[in-house]
């Protein structure tokens, strides 16, 4: 059971959820006035880092087949 808590598939799901949460937060922040540009920039940077982790983990779990 403990293995399942640390499985790459579970980590991928967690990263996707966090990425979606950040997307939602960024969308809400962009309609607020005034916009805190620094916070918004940091959130977007974190979202990009998460996206990179997601892509890397997806490639590890499902490596591309040779052509």
C-alpha cells in the first residue's frame, strides 16, 4: 500500500491537479483589479515548472517508440 503512495502514476496525478489549480488561480487573478504582477509572474513560473515535470514524468512512464 505504501508503494502506491509514492508511485510515479500517483505523482503524475498530483502534478496535474496542482497544475490545474494554478491555472484556475491565474485565471481568477487576471480578472482582478489591481493585479499583483509579481505574484502572477511567480504563479506562471511555477505552472511552467510543473508542466515540465509532468512532461518528463509522462515520458518516463510511456517512452516513445523508435521510428
